[in-house]
C-alpha cells in the first residue's frame, strides 16, 4: 500500500463498506455515496479496509460533479485517481500509477487505460502522447489521475451542470479536461492499463431523444463557444447512421442548435 495515492470514488446508493474489496482497491480512498431522500441522515465514516483507510461520505445531495468535487476537497494525498463504483482494478494498479507519474514529472494529469464494458468504448491509448485541444474529448473520469496540488492550485473543478443527477446529460468529464487545458495544466495519455468496467445500465443514456441532442448542444456551447454549431453538425454527421435514425439529421441538428442557444443563457457552475 502507498500513502502517495488516493482513489476518489463516486457511488450511487451502494453498500459503501463492500466497495473497497469489490473494486480491489489497494490504497486509501474517499467514497462519496449519494443515497435517496428518506434513507437517514448525511454522515461521515472511516472504514478500515484490507489495504487502506476509506473515508465514506454519505450524502443525499445529487450530482456526479458535486460528488467528485466533494471527494477532491476531502482528499489529502499527493496523487489522486477518479473512480466509479463499477470499476474493478487489476492487481498492482496503484504501483503503475505512481511509477508513471515518477517517470513523467512533466505531467500534471495522466489519462490511463481502463477497459470499458462492450458497447461503451470511447478510447484506448496505444502510446504515450500529449493531450491537446484536438484530442481531449474522449476520456471518462475513470481514466483521469492527477497531482492533487496541481488541480487545487489551478482551481479546476467538476461542473455541477452536467452528468448523472445534474440538469444536463453527460459531458462533465470532457468539460473537466477542457478546464484543465484552459488552466495550463500539462496532460498526457498513457498505454498503462488499470482495470475494467463491470457491465451495467447507463445512469444517463436513454436513447437518442430530444433531450440527448438538446443537452449536447448546451455542452458544445461550453466546450467550443463560437464553433459549437459547426462542430455540433460535424459530430452528428459523423454519427448520423446511429444517432439520427429516428429524427433524421436535420431535425436532430435543429434541436442541438436550440441547446447551443440555451447554453448561452446558462451560468457556469
């Protein structure tokens, strides 16, 4: 066990005391477990797990961004890695994270491989390379590890507008990495693998509905500003055979544009 690394886990109504063993966590951890209303009071606990100490924060407030920020605020270790409650880590993953940061002192943030469940794959790193404005948008939270003090000093936090439990659908991870770049943090991808995602239902995806396209437009406003409509069309055109089967490309784009316009009225938080 290392006292340099802390895993920050966002969980939704789970038996928190079972997560350290289930996820095969090898270090200290912070678990923020969001539970339904009427399930008792908010509370803070300490779990002595096989390989470390887990701070468990049980909260009724909803939102994955809120959860991740709370975990980051509670963390104390040099290095942090964002995790979800459906990730299972490979043996030795903690050493691999630490070794990669030691090997690359130039990196403030590293994006690791975690194998997604079939059908949800968005990335797989084949090499070590810098993350830029051209290639930051494909990574989920469970890929992200960072030097904690660098994040804190830069003031980078998760948006409360996007993701499970928030007003708008997914995109909070892309926006987080967007803000890391904007803050001047150095980011790199690495082919080092840490574990896998267990099969399960998506907490946010309910099909290519009007809300999907509208919320994507809001997200694109925050990510791309004046280029949001152009890049939104490119995104839909590239994926039209899958995404636009029911509504058609034109109607899907019209809804996305409404989302872009609405995004201009929404205050970032």
